[in-house]
C-alpha cells in the first residue's frame, strides 16, 4: 500500500514540549500524532453515527407516534448497567 504524508504542522513550542513530555517508552512524536489522528477520526465517525441514529429515531417516533419517557429510558439504561456491573464485578 502506498503511503501518504500529512502537511507539516507548526505549533507553539509549549505544545511540542507538552506532547514530548507524555511520550511513552519507544513512542515517537510522529506515532503520537498518528494515534491522535486515528482516535479523532474514529470519535468523529462515532459522533456522526450517533447523531444519525438519533435523527432516525426522532423521525420514527414522529411517524409512529410512539414515544418513550426519559424516566423509562433511564430506568432501562440503569438496569443494563447494573446487570453488566454484576457480570463484570461479580
């Protein structure tokens, strides 16, 4: 696979120093930047998908007239969280 490069990035010296100060053993500034880019791309895709699901859910609710109260949703989420905690923590 052919590789590509990002444009060079000019930053304040303090930002570079801060980045270098958190490098892990064997990690380079380049690998830190690449990881940050990958994580940001992933997070933004997840956010976009979350918003799309929310908008679809809103459209479905309007179309069907079927809504769920916040109390019911929070209760269901709490039930799932409690079950998962019990499964993981015993």
